[in-house]
């Protein structure tokens, strides 16, 4: 059974994490299909909104690893990774 899914969302007023985004940028979310929860995973370490787009998401077969591409500069301490 598939437990987790990952998707991109752009509409700032439809965020399941109850974050109001200030820009129409794509963000990446992880949905737990069994638990019914959704979390924003393309967020800066301190919370809030990424300062760039995030897309081209992928999830491992067992749902334990998610990857995505982003041009945001505030997602990691060293953005050249």
C-alpha cells in the first residue's frame, strides 16, 4: 500500500499547512495518505516561505526519501549543495 505522496502546489490560499504564501511560487508538500496529514517540505529551516520556486519532486519507493529542485537560496545553510 502507498503511504506517502509528494506534490507541488502554487495557490497561496490553498496551503494545507495553513501557511499564507506571499508569492505565487511552487512549493513541495508531503502527504501521508494513511495519517491524513500534509507538511510543507520546501521550507527554510526556521520556517516560513522559500524565496524561490521548488519543483521536479520525487519520492523513493518506500516513501522515506524525497528530493526536489529549487532555486530558493534560503533552504539550506550552504545553497551551493
